[in-house]
C-alpha cells in the first residue's frame, strides 16, 4: 500500500485515494491504529468477514463496519466522497461553500451542507490554557450595514456597531494559536470568564482600551488606545487576532455570505482549525481530521436543523 504521507498536491491526493477500497483500508488503519475493537461493547477481539468490509465482535456477537459508531456511520455516501470533502474544507484558506463543495464532490447542495457541518464538528478547538504573550480582541459578525434596512443601519451607526449582530471574542498567542468563541455580549461579565478559562494567570495580555478588560488583575495587561489612533506601542498591539477576524470576515462575505447564529461557532472552529495548522502539511491535517471523525459521534440532519 502506498505511503499516505507522500501526497503534497490535490492531484496526488486523488491519485492515492483512487477507489473506495483504498479509502476503507486507510480509514481502518486510522481507526484501529491502537488495536482493533468493537464499537458496540469495546471488546478487543473481532473477526473479519471475507472481503474485509464487515466485522463481528467475539464477545457481543454484533456485526459492524469500519464506519459504525463514527461520523460516517449513517451516511450512504462512499468514503471517497467524504475524503474529498474533508480535503477541500481543511485546505482552502477561506473555506468552501456547500454549493461549490457539492459540485466538486458530486452530491446535492443539501448533502454538501450536511457534510460541511459534520466535518466542522470535528474541527473543535484545543483545550488547555494559553500562556506567555496573548492578544485579546472582540468583534461582531453579521451583515454589511449598507445591506441593512435604514432603521437598523441607523441603529448600528448610533450604537457600538454590534446591533443585530453576533458578538465574538478571540485570543491569539504570539506563538500562533488562536481561540475564538461566540459570546452573549462583549461586556466584562462574559469576557472575563472566557479569558480566565483560556489564558494562564501571569500571562501578558495585550488588549485595546475597551472597558470590559478592566479588572483582570491575574494578568499583566498592556493596552493600545485605538480611539486615539494608537495601534502599535512598542511590542504592544492586537494585530494578530485582528488579522484572524479579517480572514474570517473575508470568508464570511466572500464565500459563505451568511452564517446563522446557531451554527456560527462551528464556522469559527473551522477557521481557527485551519489557521492553527497553517504550518503543517496537507497530509498531517487530513490525517488528524480523519482520526477525529473516527472517534466523534454522528450528528443527524434533524439535530442540525432543529
């Protein structure tokens, strides 16, 4: 079997995963990397049927396939189409719409949208705390004001710019990792818990002058005053996290055009996942996602639209 870690281009990717058997063999190697087991009871002795497509547990006697109990479990689509969708969503810097994904993969737009969100579910952000030097910033996600009704546009102008939009808070370590999440508001009551959850005490925290950052005594806070046109003060700036917002908004307006508040966190996870792995190879990113989807729980269409 050809070494999966050799592909560097889309052509090499499609050449390698040229048929369903190769995809199933690769998925089996990922799922059973630490030994075979039954997805129903966890027993480690299983039998393989002739042809290698079905298995039977030696303990509970239940039959299963390599996709049982995974994100692919109830999908009738071949793994080859799933692999192509994973590759496209994980390697395009600003994402890919369900319409375009459907055309490339060969499925309906509805199926493409469903596939997109199940892949995004596997793009959960890392746990643990950031430390050292970390930038913090907040933004609002929503439609362009020029596209709003006049009353809403005037309300946005008079307010903070977040009227009718979703509030999002983000952190970026100077070593590169981004964490971002939807919050109920950009007030201290929601910003402070988010910072304390994701940033280690004693960390140098770079922010702007927004009042919600006051009172964070566990951190060494340094501030730039954007209101006074001050964007860089020595080593103090928030350019890194602001660059992430700019990338996200280019994807929002240029690729997706609209994101419902219900699904917004998954879109944020998608962009953070790609940015946090921008230095990694295509095959490393792909293999990580395949591993996550082999361990993740399936998400039904009814759950997605509920």
